[in-house]
C-alpha cells in the first residue's frame, strides 16, 4: 500500500502553491501535509520543513526537513511523493511509522 497526499497547507504562505519568494535559493518554512491511503477519505497530519541549502546552518538539525537547491512548489510535491514511495507498507501503522522518520507525525509519541 502506498500513501498519498490528501491535502496540504502552509500557515505562513497561503496559498503556498502560488507564493513567490524574493530569493528561491534562500527559503525556509513549515508545511503541513494530510497523508492517507488511496482507499480512504481522510488522513493524518505530517509537518515538514521546506528549506534550501543556503538557509541551513551547519550546526542546525535537519530532522523533518526537505532540502532543496532552489525552491519550487512542483519540486516540493515531487520530493514528498518520493518519500511516500519509500514509505509503502502492509498497513497504516507500518506506513505512518516509516513516514514519521521524514516528517513530524501528529500522533508521534502518542500514548493511549
């Protein structure tokens, strides 16, 4: 089973798909993706930082970050789709566990 993007949003730049940055080589922001299975309506929220290499400090953590040489929204979607291809599994628990290595999952570290 392969997960898919159900929706996305960015509170800092809305709508993100049409936002133009002053310098596409110097970008950083957080973006939320709702990701689920193709046979389901909804999904879970995964937060990921989108950043260009010029905007990252050498001492800074790049956990849950998609790094780009130059920002373009189609490239962001392509990178997320590549991550989703790497995170296929037999059930949602397996898939979400894999995804949480790349993106911050809303239920990460949840204890019932």
